[in-house]
């Protein structure tokens, strides 16, 4: 299983973290620090797998972001690379040429997307189209609810 | 609703934080926002809860504490609207972890949401449950999830399946509930459901043996069908990745097949064909294809495959190895390490490629390749392989050098068939990477050299040459110094020249030069210098003309700040000056060291670790133990571990074989080692000699003292009549025993946890055979002893006379002592030494107690 997902900027700032195994808050901070040091210092030609504390961490750099996923020893690293790419492509389609800034200001949307791809550290959906459709449907629901709320408050404020 | 009441919008807050130039500024902004959020929470402001939680999540990602927002998440989850629930669940998953008790409060909301009519809300709940539920929550909500597995909506089904995975991981007992449901999932067509379903089945197999059997029986057919369909399906843009339809599904099905086929030959046979098909059809050039092939190879290795299939798998790995992509090579090396266990021959074919990988620029690949090479070494290929590795050792980076050296050393040790080859390789390694070589390795080398008399000349000459090329390698220097000391005359007189050697002339003063240089050089540490001092002493005896020069060199160090060096210098100086006659016997060639220890290491690495553990308990080499009478002893040198004596057991009080003492006294010097002094009664030595193995150096004297409390003797006999300075103490590795000032000092004859007996001796000058012993008894326990009776027994040639004791009441805690005079007459004085068996009886707390002992540590010459 995937134990956690971390998105790191080149300067070591955390853009997204998702934990599928029990890590306490302090442990999480330590893990992030360690992995930042380990991964950010690796050269570009080296392989994308790092051994860390009995786990394997698969990472890939997209522009200024490092996408890192920590897996067990017996998992398929090449598949995880594909899952990372899957995630990035869906983000790309959703945001339209996604960049780091998109992920900073719309982090909650990035999380929603991740939740449609992975649950319990396992892959949920291999079809990008399906994921996009589900996200779009939920976004529509949010929009509709906001509009309704807006219109009700309008009515109330107009009535007052 | 006042649009200004709740402060900034999320976007503005993020902008403000990003605009901060310093950490302090950022902290200030964050603090302000947190304060606003906190007041909004306490006022139960409904309107901007959504936004506040979003802000709180961002602040949490920056690393600030946000626990005050946890209850807000719960309230959001409990609200009716979808947007609130959505952000509430997200906040829950981000701000809480499963160990927080607040999580329990969500159980009810989760239950309601799992039964909601809105499918998306059900989805939210399943997602949250699947990501962070605790064991209790899993147990509580499992029935709901089971029900949802039967839902019609594939979105719900797939989420429920993954949620079930978490549930059975947390509560393995519930696995059986999910079994049949999971099996039905495999009949679905929807890819998302298939993927989750297959994953659920895989986890069920991991968790429960029954599940594994059930799935094996019922689902294998279905799995093969799924794989066939997906691998032969036409192009589908929705699932296509790099020309392959849904590689994720491929991989998961392959994995489940592996779990089913493991250990079961029928299933393995059944899936043979489809595996072969996938393995041969899939293309190698894209990562997706490689991922599938990798999983395929893993599956083939994991089941009971036919040999044809295995060969196919290893060939795929071979192709991986030559791929330029680092990832693929890494993965291949990993797999090959596992494959070696299965089919070593096939892997051997790829040896050259693997060797290339050892030299790769990527550290992970290098490490893996080295491990693999180590597994591939056998008697046939060991020589070329070692040559390659040693060649590489010259150019390797520092961080990798240690690993590589260790591996080379252990390969050479394990597989060396001839001593000469072994010695050659070790010399090369020492000159290239001596600093990384561990102590036990070069000790083993010394043992081997001492066991190969025909190669000793060759060794010392090669070392001498190597020394000039790489003087900075510490272990090389030490081995060289030792060899020059021991085999100096072979070096100078070109004894035992092998055909392959070039002629070389080394004069005596050259040899001394080398040693002097080591002594003086700043880069030598204390151990090296100590060894040089001893080697110099040996040379002064082997090459008498250099004696004067050696003496000068040694004298310089009499004032050294390092205690060990100073002591040695003083002692050796006094040997050279005053004890010319025994000097040669002192520094005689060391006896052959016991090679069985080195062979023991070959057989089992665990042994070596046992011995190294023992050495860790002993004082580090170079320090000395101080004995009660202030004379220090050389500490246990690491060679002791090699000797791995029956020092597992506590030293046995061996019978006082006086022949042993005979030998030590110099009557038969060819057998005795230089420096095994007649330490009368050091048990370890007696053990060794009575066993009859070549007299081994033993430095376990510290061990003895810790084991039994027998202090080590340091009494060389001599009085004015006998000039024999019997050197006490034990040596190893060329450490010389000290020369002791001739005095009869008292000994601790017997020591247990409750009683200590010391003997002090006086002799009358006209009666050398008679010794008066004053025995002092000290009570070490907390209770007083009464009716104290001391009895002694002596060998036949000794006469014993016991005077009455001063009292038979021994106060506790050494508050008083009882003394008793014992007169012994040694009928064979000068030939045999004293020994005594003692028996002490006393009463403590109205209980009779008896202690028995044997005293072997009488000073010789009594």
C-alpha cells in the first residue's frame, strides 16, 4: 500500500500531504524533514527510488514540484510511477496546464482529486475521464448549493 | 450576514502569507488569522465556517498547531449541505489522525451519511472512513460498508471495496464477512470496481488463509478471463496509457494471480499460458509496459512455474539490465537478487552486465549490483570477479568504498583456495583501502601469514614494497610493521624467495628506518606506534648490529606523553640494557596462531560476530589494565577474538601441571612463545597447553580477572641468586610482556563474592626452600562469620605447616581481618613451583558454608 503522499517544492515547502498510515503530528514533521533532505539532494540522472527506513519512496519531479509516494518493500515501484503520472495528468486536465501556484491557491481541490484516485493507500480509478466526471459533478453540487444560499440570503436581506 | 465580519477570504490570506519576507512576519499573519478563526468558532458563526476551515487547513500545512479547529470539522460534517460536508470531511482527514479521541464522535455522523440518499455524500463518508478510521470505528461501521458493496452505483462500490480493505487491515477477524462479496466484485465490468475488487481480494489473501484458499478455488478462472480481455482489448482512449489498455488492472490481476498460485501447482499450471502470453506480448519501451513486465516476472518467480517460463522471466530481467533507464536497471537488479535463489545458473549469464552496474554513477544501483555480485560469487568465477572488484576499488567514491571493501574482504575469505592468492588479494585491498578494512579482517590475515611459513618471506617483502606506495593506509602499515618485526631476517636475507618475485635488497638499517619512520610520523596513531616499538625490539634481537640504534630510538620515547608508549619504551629499554641474555628468547618468533578461528569464521558469520562481541567487552587495544600492585598489563588485543578460545566458559582451574612451568622457564623454548611468561597459573594458558594445541597467545588475562576475580600475577621470581627475569603477562600480536622488578608481592589467593584471601610471602635468605606465607582473610559480605576454619592441601613434594589463626571470627564488610601463618617447604624448589588447594569452612547466620579453591598464582621461585 501507499503509506503517504507528499508534494514538495524545490525549496522544501510542503504543498500537499496525505497520510494513509497512522503517523502522529510530530512524526509527520520528522518524516517530511527527512525525506526533503533525502530527495531534494538527489541528482537528476539518478533513479527515482530511494530506500528509506525499510520502505521505498518513489518520487518524480514535475517542474518545480516533487511528487513522493512511500510504499512497502514488495510493491511495484514502476506502477507507482504510473500512478503519480496518472494523478498529475488528471490535475492537468482539471486546472488546465496546472502549475504550482494552482496547487497552492486551490489546495483543497487538489485534495478532492487525490481522494478520487486513492483511498486507503490503494488505487481507486484508472480512468481519467471517470475521475474528471465525478469531480465535475461534485463541483456542480457545491455551486448549486452556494447559489441557493446566496439567493435565500438575498431574499432575507431584501425582506429586511 | 456581515461580509466583513469574518476577515479575509482564503485567497487573500494565502497571498498575504506568501508575501511575508521573514518567518517572524509569517508567524504574525498566521497568529492574526488564527485569532480571527478562533473568535469566529467561539461565536458559532455559521456563515464562514467553510472558509475558516479551509484557512485552517492551509495554516496546518505550513506546520502550525490547529487543534482548536477539530470540533468545527465535526460541526461541518454534521451540517446538511454538501459543500459543508465536503470541506468538513477534508478537514477531518487533514487535521485529525486515527489516534485522536475526537474521531470517535464522528462515528454517528458517518453512519448517517453512509445511509444518505445523495450518492456523493455516501462517497465522501466512505472516503473518510477508508482513510482514517480507527479499529473501533471499523468494527462499528463494517455492516454498513458490507451493505454498500452491493450498491448499484459503481462509484459507491469501488469506494466501499477500498474502505473494506482498511477495515480488514484494522480488524482481520471481519475478513470472512467480505469474502463472498469480494468474489462477486470480480464479475463486474467497470474498471474502477474491478481494480478495487481485485485489490480487496489480494488483501483478503494476505490477511486470512481461508480467504486465500477460497479465492484460489473460485476465482482463478475469472482472473484469467479478466486478464485475457484487458490485454487483448482494442484501443480505448479512456484507459489507454502508452498503448496499453489499463496497465493498472493488468498489474493488479497479476498480483492476485501470484497470491493464488503461490505454493499451488495446479493453479500455477492453469495460469502458465496467460503469463507467457503477457510476458512475450508486452512492449518494453514505455514505463507502463515495463511495469507490467516487472509484475509478470515477479509473479512467475513467485509461483510454481515451469522452467521454460522461468527462463523467459530471467531473460526479461536481462533485457531490463541493459536498458538505459536507471529505474529499470534498479528494478531488474532487485529482482535478480531474488531470482538467484531460484535459478542461479541463469543469472550467472548476466554477470558481466551486473559487474558494469557496480560501477554505475547511481548509488542505489551500485549498492544493489554489489549485493548481487556477492551472491553470484562461486569457486569458479571468484578470481576474475575479485580482480574486477579490486580494480574498481581504486577509482570508487569514498562513501561506497567501505561497502565495497567489506564485500571484497568477505568474498576473498570465503572463497580463497590457496593461501598465496588470499594473501595477494588482501595486500592489494590493504594498499587501496586499508583505512576501510575492519580490524578482524587484518587480524585474520596475520593469522594466515603465520600459518604459512613458506609464504612469510614473500609476504614481508611484498608488504615492504607496498608500504612505500601507500603509507597512509593504517591497516597496511600495521600489518607491515608486524611482519617486519617477526620476519625481519627473511626480508633482509631474502629467504624463501618465490619465483614470481623480483630481486630486492633490503638492508637491516632499511628495515629499522621503516619502523623508525612509522614511530615518528605524525599520522601514526598509538596502536601503530606501539606495534612499531615492539617490532623494533624484535629487530634489535634479530639484527644485533642495529641494537644500539634501536636503543637510541626507543630512548626517545621514554618521555612520551602517551602512557602506553612511555611504558613500553621504558620496559624495552631496560630489556635491551640489562637483560641481554634473555632478550632473544623474549622476542623469538611467535608460535603459529590458531587458524581454526579463521576457518570458523568461514563457516559461520555468526561466530565472527560472537567473537567480536567479546572483544568489545574487553578493553580496547592500547590501554592497559592496572593491577593491584600497580603494574600494568597489555590489554586484550583484538587477536583474542580470533582465538575464540574456550573462553566461552570461565577459565577452568586446570590442574597445576608443572611441566607447563618448565616450558615457560625456558627449558624448552622452541615450543613456548616468546613472552608467554610463567605466569604461574593463568588458567587460560594452562588450558591451552594441556590441550596440546600449539601454544596460543592469549590475552584473555583481563577476562580471567573479570571472570573469576583472580588477579593476575605479576611476580617474576628473581632474588639475587636467580637472574631469570620471568616475564609475566601474556602477549599477542607482538606486544611484549613487561619486565617486572623482582619482588615478592602479595597475591590474592582466593576471591569470591563473600571472601577474600591474600597471601604475602617472606623468605629467609639461608633457607630458600622455606617460605612463610601470611594469609589474610577478609569477609566481603554483610554478615559476620564464625567458626572460621582454613585448611590447605599441597602437592607431595611440598610440606605444609599451619599455625593457629588469629581468630575464628570474621567481622563483616572487611571491618577486620583474620590472619594465619602458613609455612611451606618446597622439596623441589627451583624445579617446581608451589600450588595449593584450600578449603574454608565457616558459619554464617547459623548456616554452615564451605568454600573451595585452588591457588595457582604463586610467584614462581618459591
